C-alpha cells in the first residue's frame, strides 16, 4: 500500500510524509469559509493557493493534537448517547 505525498503548507515548515513520515497531516476543510480561515491562520494568502485545490495539509506541529483530539472525541460522543 503506497502513501500519498503530503507536505505542510505553513510557511517555513519543512515537514513532508517523506522527511517526517511519523507526523499526522490534517487536510484543510473543503468549505470555502472555513478554508479561508485556515489559510489566514497558516499565514497563507488565499490567492496563492486555489480555494478549490484538493490535498492541502497542515502538519500536527501547528496543533495541540492531544487537546484537539479530546474535544473532537467529546463532541462525537454526545451523538452516541
């Protein structure tokens, strides 16, 4: 099974699935409003990257992964009750 090549779009971040295969890469949302917010948070100009581009990723270094996973799991849990 081959893994697709991913790279982090945050400026100055050098993480890729080749250089750092142990890292988690989070895909940008497809919703245009949310995607614009993510691009702004990543210090990327929305005109530099097509809003319709598929496969734009941010690596785990730019998230508090354990905290975010906890809150995501908690929000999903409420639907299981």
